């Protein structure tokens, strides 16, 4: 009987492997911000208050110099006219001596009589009050934001991997027959 012998020899490989390398160097991005704040200035000038007490003072008899002088001149003129009228009246009364009355006694008697002062109720005039408001002065300026951006950089060094395969032993098949006697 024939017997078949099969001998196989597998392939043997030698691998030389170098991994790929990637070296990365990066610089950080930079952001620079410069801000100018907004400003608001509000200025309120003072208002003007005017109080004119002339009507009030006139109502209680206090006047300025021009009006006081004018009123006194008018009063003096009126007093002079009244005095002239009184003296003329007394002269006329003395001229009528023929009627037999005591003219000098009557004139003296009427001069001694004084008139009762009159009380007059009069309203007091209010002073003139005027207020002039001045508007507020507003000055506003907008703020600024200045942005300066420096982008980051990425520098890379790539070295590809290496795969080196060497065959140390090639495969082989050896087939042989043997005659075996049984």
C-alpha cells in the first residue's frame, strides 16, 4: 500500500514596523480688547427767580423815588390849591363884616376842628413772582470697543510610518509517497 506524506513549511515573515509620527506645535490665539467707556454729562443751570414787590409796596404806600417825588409834587400842588381856596374863603368871610358875625371867631373855631381820620380797608397787592427755568444741558458720547485678534498657529511635522516585510522562510509543500507493506 502506498502512503502519501505531505510536509508543509509555512511562510515566516519578519516585520519591521515604525509608527507614523505627528508632532504638532501650536501657538495660542490672542484677543486684545480696548474699551472706552461711554460718558454722560448732565449740567443743570440754575433757574432765575424774579420777585417784583413794587405792586405790594405801592399798596402799603411805599414807592420808589421817582413815583414818590411825583406823588409828593402832586400832593404839594393840591395842598397849595386847597390852601389858596381856604384863604380865599376866609378872606371872603372877613369881607362880609357888614352882616355882623364874628368872622375871626368862626375862622378860629373851624381851624380848631380836625377831621377824624378815615380808615380805609384796601386789599394788598401781591408781588409779581416770575421763575424762568433753564433747560438741562445733556452731553452724551458713545463708548468704543476695539478688538484686535491674532489667530493661533498650528505647525505640524508628519513622518509617515514604515512597514518593512522580509520573508525569512518561504512556504513549501513536500509531497512524498512511501510504500508500506502490511
